C-alpha cells in the first residue's frame, strides 16, 4: 500500500519565480521546499534544547510571537532592551548550534539573492499562530550591516509588511507562502518590515502555525 509523501514539494504555483521588493531585496518563491525534509527534523532538535517562549518588550509587553534561537548568538528581549546573547536566558546554556541544513539553505538563498560569502552566526526562529503579528521595525541590533537578512517561511501563509527607510513610509503587503525565502541587504538592509496579524489557517506540516527562520550576521 502506498503512502502520501510527508511534505508537499509543490506547495504553491509561484514556486521557482522571484518577487522583486527593491534594488537589493527579493522573495525567492518556493526556494526552501527541497530543503524541508532536512529542515524540519533539525528544527525539532533545536526546540528540544531551547523551547519556544514569549519574551517581553522593553516596555514590558508580552510578544504575541513565540521565539527561540540557534547559532553562536541569539536575539533576546526583556525590560532591559533588545540585544544578542551567547546564552539562552532561560537555561543559562549556550544556544543550540546552527544545524547544517539551516546553514546550507541560508547560504544558498543569499547567493541566489546576490550576496555571496554570507555566513550567519544567528538564526532567530519565530512561531506565529493566528492573531500573532510583528510590528514594523528595522533590524539594527547586528554589528554588520553589510551582511544580508535571509528569512525563511514554513507553514501557514502570512502577509509580509515591506516598508521604507522611515517608519512612516507606506508598507507594501507581500504574501509569503510555505517555502518562500526573502533576502534583503545593501541599500535595502535597513528597510522597515513586519508581519500582519495571521489569519486562521492550517498547514499539513506545521498545523495552525507559521514558522519563520531569520538568519543574520550579528557578531
């Protein structure tokens, strides 16, 4: 008796195309799909060591998005501010190592997006459930603004908010689907961006959740 494949490698009809967001920013549609069967088990290993948690903002508000990290550095937030740390504040231990499948995908996507020689040292992993959102922000806690940001979407779809260099600039709503990878850097590195509140949905891989890997060169 045959069984259905665990992962659908033709998740949406845009796979293999590109959506240009700016001079040095684009979405590689479906780029992560061939990697999913290696990414997902590696993710489970990471979250066994460093479970998802809801951090608080410097203003004391609980974030709607659950997060964890892997790599040499991990992004953290509390009432003292946003920063990178070599240690998981919950366990006091180093963050899990960045898995080889994660590194391979990040480097392949960066190269495809026009950024060769990208070696991330941090991967922020966000779990969005229906209603969760990420307000417009710039990624400014990294020391190296020359390196790009590589952002991988798995699970239910979301609208990526792609703004300008000022918070007040109008943000475009860009749909992101399972397997899409956004890459931005250079003149677009400090563009404001975020995620609109997720709608109710389910995906065969992630259930009622969107998982987002964001690779950075932080140190």
